[in-house]
C-alpha cells in the first residue's frame, strides 16, 4: 500500500472531503492552524481560537478582543471562507471570500479598528447594514422603531399598523426596543442581546381585536389598539427603561 503523502488527509479523516478546495487548510490540520500561520507570517499578533462547537473544530475558528469578535467557517460546496463580525453579540458585518489572506487581514482590521463602515470600505468582500451601523452609533432603538413602523405600514392588515403606531405614540414604549416574534409585537430594554422577555407583548386578532400577553402568562383580549397599548403600559415594571 502506498505511504500517505504529507499534507494529505486519510479517507477516514474529517478533513479529507476538503482536500481539493482547501489544500493549505488540510495541510495545516485545521482552519484555526491555517489562519494562525497566515497571521503570524503577516506579523499581526492575532490569536486564533478553536470554535466551541465540537463538530466544527477543524473547519471553523474564532477571534476576539475588547468586545469585538469574528468567526470564520469553511463552505463545503465551493472554496469560500464565510466571515461574520460581531460587537457584543450583535452581528455587524458579513461576507465570504476564497482568499485566506484577505480573511486574516479583515480579522486583524476588525479587532484593531472596529468601526464597521471603515471595515467594509477596506475589505470589499464584507457588507454591513443600517441597523449594524445604528448599534455602533447608539441609535439602534430609534432605527428599530422606524423599520417596524415602515414594515407595518406596508402590511395589508391595518390592525398591526394601528397597534404599532399607538405604541409609538407612548413615551414609555418609544424608549424601549420594539420587535416582532411570530405575530407578536414585543418590547425589550435592550436592542442588543440579551433581549428581554419579561415585558408585555401584543398582537392583532383575526376578529379585529387585540391580545396582550403578560410575563406571568396571562392573556387579555381588548377591542382597540389604544386599549391594548394601555394594558401593556399598565403591565410594565418600574425598571422598564431603555439600556445600552
């Protein structure tokens, strides 16, 4: 039997299926090792970590510093390194590239100068979006309200639009971060994770009324959006105020 060549993966090795698309990663033994080699060669001083998911330990990796982090994952069907950049559990940018050196350069840039607009300007394979930039400016709650109002206005069921607008008129709710969970309009003290689940929520009913769900599991049906919003406000705890 011919001897296994250096850098090849044995047929029973989990990395074997990646040999054609990612020969340098297979030779390094894992994505973490391959990224670390490129980072060390560039003199970045970047510490690449293994992912915490056992099933992805050879094909995914993670970097983190001062609340900013990024994860990298290898695609299976084509040569593509998928990158997600995060700040305090909020995804700020994403993208993919076949270029391992570009991945390492973007990781280094993100941890060194974590402004998302500058990041995507420097690394064209990455993209960002309005809400990510709003999080960076500390304006995520206002942007989430605007996006929710615009989405509700486009819906054919006017009951949702009326509920959202009635909630927006109330200062106690306007300072909270709004969201949608299935049919419910929800509220949170934070726009970033961890999202609060201890505040009342409401949804339109098919009969034209509204249902309010309280944190203790109680449900209350009301006839109008204004009544539903009043019930939500009445059910807010005293500490239901916006937080960074």
